[in-house]
C-alpha cells in the first residue's frame, strides 16, 4: 500500500481528526470511497469503449457535457 505502515496511517488519521473533527469522518470517508469508485468505473469504461460498443450512463453523461466556450479578456477590458 504505497509503503505506508500502520504507524504512518495512525499519524495521518490523527491529523485528519484534528483538522476535520471526529463528526465529519464518516462523511469524508463516504465521499472518498464514492470518488474512488467513480474513478475506477470511468477508467474501466474508457478502456472498454474503443474495442467494443460498451456504454454506460456515466459515459453518456460525460459525452453530453460539452466544454463551455471561453473568451479571452484583454488587459484594457479590465
């Protein structure tokens, strides 16, 4: 696990508890787990798309989101 032992993990946990408080830990853990799960799902979807026609709701959602056109702001406009 990236070379982290139980001592390092304990120190990190104590620091997180000090910063966020014990009440927020379940919320933070849930958000972190959800983010990791979505990352794995999306990375697996990206691998499957070129070879086959496998699509899921998450890939179609990403396709529907188009980048917003941006306009450069010149210094004299500020």
